[in-house]
C-alpha cells in the first residue's frame, strides 16, 4: 500500500454508533484507546518531572510540580467548554442530524482559536501573581516562572488538540486521538532528553519540549478533521460562529468549565497548605500527584465513554439503555481501580523513588500514596455519574455538587483541621478522600431520584 492509500485509510470514517449493539463492548472498546491516550498525555508532565528530578535539581523538580494546579486552572476551564461541544455533537450524531453536527464543529473550532489567544495572554501575564498567591518558596519561583510562561505561550496547541479529539470522541472515534498522543508523548520524551542532557537547557528545555509536542498533536488532529469523510469534517472556509450552536455549547460547557476551573483553583489553595511543610514535603506531594494522575485515568476514561454513550442514546430517546450503560460503566470503573490499587500499595516507595531518590521525599510520597489510594473507589462513583449527567445535557448539577464538595467543603475542612485540630501533612491530605466521599453520596442520590434525562438537547 502506498503512502497516499495509507493516509486515505487513516482519515477514513471511524465513527461508532453506540445506540445499538453490546453496551459493555461499546464502553470498553471506546475507553481502552482513551485510557491509553490519557496515559500518554500524562507522560507530558511526568517525563518533565522525571527529567528535572534526576538531571537538573531538587528546586527544578519542585518547580515543575508546584505549577501543576496553575496549568490545570486555565486548561480545566477550556476542557469544560470542549465537553459542551462534545455533548452537543454526540446527541445530534445519535439523532442523525448531520447538518447540526457540522455547524457545531465549525463553531467549536473557531471558538477554540479565539480562546487560545486569550488564554495564552492571561497565562503569561498572571504567572507571577499566581505563584505569589500560592506562597511559592523563593528558591523555586525563578524556574517555576520560566516553565509556566513558556508553557502558556504554547497553549493553543494543547487546546486545539483537546477540542479536535473531543469532536472525534463525540462520534465514537477514540482510536486516532490515542495515536496522536502516542506520537506527541514520544516526541516530548525525546526532546526532553535532548534539550536537557545535550543542550543543558534545564527547565526551559523541558517546557519547550512540551509545547512542541502539543502543537504536533494539534496539527495531526486538525489534519484528520479536514480530511474526514463523515459529518464532523472541518472545512476552513466554513469556520464561523453559529449562534444557536454556541448557545447550546455554552449552556453545557460553561458549568463544566466553571467546575473544572474552580476545582483546579481550589488545588492552588491545597498546594499552599503543602508548601508550608517545606521542599521535601513538596517533592513528596509532587511525586504522589504524578502517580495520582495515573490512578484516576481508568475512571476518567470510562466516564468520558459514559458521556458519549449517554449522549448518543438520549439523542434517539433511549433512556433505559442509557441507564444500563451507566451501571455497566460504574462496575468496570470500580473493578479497574481496585486492581490498580494493589501494586500502588505494595510498591509505593519504589514508585516515588522513580521521580526523586531523596529519602525524605520518598518517605513523604509513599505515606501519601498508602493513605489516600484506597479511597479512589469512591471517586469512581462521582466521576461516572458526573460524566453521564453531562452526556444527558445536565452539566449544572455536577458543577454545583463538585464545587460544593471539592472546593467549599474541602477548604472549610483544611482551614478547620490546620487551625484547630492537627496541622500535619496527614490531616491535610485526608481532605481529598473526605471530599470524594461526600461527592459520591450526593451524586448517587441525585442520579437516583432526579429526572436527569429531561435535559436532552435534540428537539
């Protein structure tokens, strides 16, 4: 097969109709590439942390870890908006209304381009203020500032990839976004090593490697959309804002964006509590956070599968099939998470040592992993129900529930514990499981007793 034929095969129609056929097969076949893709996406910052932790300095390692909540603040807001576009597309795709899908695609891409420019400026300008707000130690600030400002300068690539891959996933295609992330993650790893070990660029090289890799994934995603032969085909000259579609995107996307952004902003407060315990504790928390991101991936991937599944099925009015899909997704999520917890509990110290061999950092990180990881089972419940509710077109309820539990409740907990109970790292860290437990209980009750299916977008 020649190169042209291979390209045509790669860009050929790969969407999946989830409104019929085996529920468990649809969820697993959709979630596996998404899970693998998310693993590679996490490799961006994980590789950055590993390289700087082993080949630059402890200060650089802490700097890269400390900026995580800030990066997630703006990215979280945009990912919420892209969720809105994905839900609208999935419901119209399920209802076979191809013209509506086309209008949503072009509105979403143009919105991404405009927001990408705005977020880049905001991120670069606000970096010093955000680092100061987090009580970042003075020895970490120079490298944290450099990393963040370079990272934000290349945010458009990340945003275009996430919106483009969200469009593909909305029509059931999770395979090609996964392949793009593989290429991007490999590129990031190679460039990290070259920039740091060969050119001795330190944190600057790590940040440049990341944004170059992100732009590569964006280019690949846009190429596939432009060469697509299905209803999500991107045609540059058709880029415009369709106000009816924008309104629907924002109706779902803004609550999700607010929830993700505020939750990320809340993590800035948590990081400020951690920073008070010193650089070794910061390093242990950074290592824990990297492993934590991998532990969350199965449930997050299955949650996105549930979002697409519910969206497509509610698009054609199949409420009971949607319910069965949610129940199946919870069982898969809990099972995967329980299996993953075992090696984490057994080899916590070795996992932390991969990122940083400082004995004190390893002790802090291993303690945090063993303390928090058993509670991830409860995360499965709130993640799957939240994904299903967004797929149904109801993103306001998960927003109120998650902001209430992950922000309001958690901040009250941290304030009370640190000031009146026990200002220790153990007590502070338990703020995460406490929020998860409360959120899972409330989302279960809401899903069980509310009319969540009434938010269907398609008329």
